[in-house]
C-alpha cells in the first residue's frame, strides 16, 4: 500500500512538471528549457538615424519605428506605437510562428488593411520565421489595431496610433452662390491649376432646372462667384469635365450631359477658359453621348481625356467602352480594351501612367446598384485588369489623385449615400479609410489640387435633398513627400500584387468594333424610337 501511494506521488509530480514545461512553451515565456528553441537576443529599438526609440515614438527626424515580434513572450514590443501620417512601422520577428494582422483585437478577426507577409490574403493565418521583417507605411490618421493570428486569444495584440500632426482636417467653406444657393446636384467638379481655383460645372438646381453658368470658388477668399460665361445648351446635368491643353492654353473640357425635363442626352463637348471667362463648343462630339449615353468616369493622361464606361439611358444598361479624346486636332477614338464589367458613374483618376477606378454603378433595366469593382487601365498598352475591390460599394462621385493615391469621396446612393473616404494605394494594392467628412453626399462637384486640398460642393444628401454646402480637406503641410508613383510593368497578363511595382497590363479584349472608331466633326446620331426612360434621382 505504501509503495502504491509513493508511485502515485511520483506520477503526479512528473505530470505537473511536464505540464509546467508545456504551459511555459505555449505562453511564450523564457524558453531555456524547451528543446530545439533558441532564445532570441534582445532587439535594440532605434530610428533610421540609429537613435534609441522610446515607447515606439519616432524622433523628430525619423520616419520608421521598430517593433519586435515575440521578443519577450507572446507580445509585441512595444505593443503601442505613436506615429504620424507617412511614417512606417517595421516589425522584426524575434521568434517564429507569429503574424502581424490588422483587425479587431477582441474578436481576433482580420480587416484586410494590412498583414504580414505581403498584405494579401489577410484572412488566411500566415506566420513567419525568426528574423523576418515586415514594414507598413501609414498614410491616414487613426488608431489601427492588430494582432498575431495564432496568439491573439493569448493577448498578443498591438495598436498603431497615427496622428495627422494637426496638419490635415476637414473644414467648412462658403455655400454655393446664386442659382445654387438652395442646393445643386449632378456637377462636374474641376480644379484649375492655372489660377488655383475650383469650379462647379453644369449641374441643376433644387427644381431640376439646369444651371446656365459656371460657379467659381476662390480658396484664398473662401468665396463663390457665378461666372458670366454661358453654357451652349441646357444639357449640362451629369456632364464630366477635366483639364487639357490646346496650343499652350489650358481649358476645362466638359463631355456630354443631359436635361432632366426632356430626358435627353448629348455627346456635345464644350471647353471653358476660366481666365478669359469664355465658353466655346468643340467641333467633335463624344459618339456614345449622341446615342443617349451619359459619360462614366473621366480622367486625363498625357493631355488626352479618357472616358471609361457610361450609362446608356435609352436601353437602361451600363457601358464597358473606353474612349480617348485628343484636343488638337479634336477627335475621339474608341479603344480596343473594354471594362471587365459594364458600369456607369465610375470614380476614376490617373496616377503616374496608369488609370485607376474604384466602384461604379451596375445598371440593369434602368436600376442602379453600387458595386465594389476596381480596375487599372494602361492607356499606352490599351490593356486593363482588376485590382483589389473597393471595400464599400459606391458610385456617383469623381475619383481623385491625392498624394499618388486614389481617393473616393463618399458617393453611393444605390442604396446608401456615404460620407466615408476610401483610399487606394497602387503600390501595395490595398485600400484604407481616411477621415470622413460631415455631410454624406453623392454627385457633388469634387476635385483636388493633388497635394494640399480636396473640395466637395453641393450634391445629394441621403434624403435626396440638394446640398449647397462646401467641405474642404486641407493640409497646410502636404503629406505627399514620400508617396511613390506606380509604374506599369510590361507583361502578357496582369496580376495584382503587393510589390513596389503595380502590374497593370493584360491581354486586351477587343470590342465588337474591331478597329478604333474615329469621329470627326459634330456626329449626328441615328434616330431611334425612344421608350419612356426611368426617372433619374
């Protein structure tokens, strides 16, 4: 009996000892007694100049902050980092078997904003070995939680607090003037670099009557002015406008448009000289516009205007066509590449030599639905491919190039009108969210100077009421200094990756028209029976 009790005692002591070793190994405490595991030497956290970093706060001259992964157990050291917009956090693996995954640290779910090893497939738990280094540059202010996908439940979490440094913020500008004082919608918004002013082109008022003159905003005086120049006709709702040069003079070119009372569309193109305050009609129409199509997204590359997609109102469908306009000699050419999906009202912009989109409206039977489709188009190669989907479906707003990133400002409305700012980084092929503005809106006048300011004026609120307000995102000190410009990589088939070079070419898919279709002069559409179109919001 005594032998039996002694045996039991020896057994339980051995079991408790083994359990202690197991718990210690799993909890990430010191591993001197664990087989095949080497304790990592302590990391000295320094900035780029070699200066010690205290509590993860970079020095005044640094742009990178170091965090050790698993250095003293199942922890990030430091677990809280305070940086500014444009700074980089660099994680180094002191022990293996961990990840850096952005997302909620309570539910331990990934949100897809960033993750090791390469910002792709963030919902899949991928760990890295000792010595691995992962970096991420934070371009927006906010608090970003992250965790180790394996050990989140054990408290291996961290947070990066990104400050705008008091430099960038949303503010209120003067309300729209004159005929738009009660509100205006369906504008084309344009910043004109030659005089530093912002213009609300076309659009219509609270009574669905189209405006007759451009509106000019002076950022210095914070004031709006109704200009004297008159539009050539009343078909200026839903017009799309951009700046291009002809013979050394910059103009605002406006393409297409519609008149709500007659339910009529046009392909007419006019240009506005804001300095001379003169509007002239361009002697070549955008062909789809004369066939009852509203232009989709608009942007400029190499002094050529591109229209991506559109809304074929007569047939109640979206368009997948891409058109290119040359100012001199004025003319349109349909490109061979087509959008992967036919869409209207597409947020579109040019970054470097590539054209990016985020969102757009699916139009079927005249019914609009916001989508999260996103593409990159290479105008030189005439090829297109998909990129990471925009997280929240949207449409009905311009895409803007701010600091070499695509900013999509609110929009939506089918079904939800938004006030969020969705930002696409073409280098990492990832989306993030910026600081939201106050009034959710779609179809506003919207544009940016690219470095310091973004303007939003008018538009429809979530109750379909026209707005007269102006909101301005202002950065007294531009955050753009370290923003790289993406470059196309020649290849037969494009693959969106998280590398430093955006791949933006695919084998072009020809449209039904096998060759480019030029249109010289003012093109006359072929008359067609016109069914009763669906009402426009």
